[in-house]
C-alpha cells in the first residue's frame, strides 16, 4: 500500500453492488453528466453467504466487501469514505 494516502476527492463516487454470487465495487466521477469510471473491482463470495439476494452470513459478506473496497483504495491511492 502507498505510504501516504491522498484525501478522497469530493467529486469521487464509489459504490458497492452486493450480489448473491459476488460483490462489485466501482469508483468514478461525474463528467459532463456521465460517470467516468476510474476503477472496478470484483470478488466472489467464497461460500454461500447470500441466498436469494438476502445476506445469510454477514461476517463473510462484510469481509468480501472490505476486500473490494481495499483494492479500490489501493488502485486510487486514497481512503474511500463517501
């Protein structure tokens, strides 16, 4: 990881899609009324943590979400807070 992290740009947006099979993280910024995608990360659940779109094992889902967020942060060089 970088020694010094940049502060998150206020224009930077990130979102997590928590699905039944995987979690996808997207980071970008709005440019001319469109989303300019800067980074995408995806990680599949290692076990059946989600069933029919409902969280069955919150610890497993939180761990995968954390992994995806940390990968995005590493690629962008900043902590994602908003």
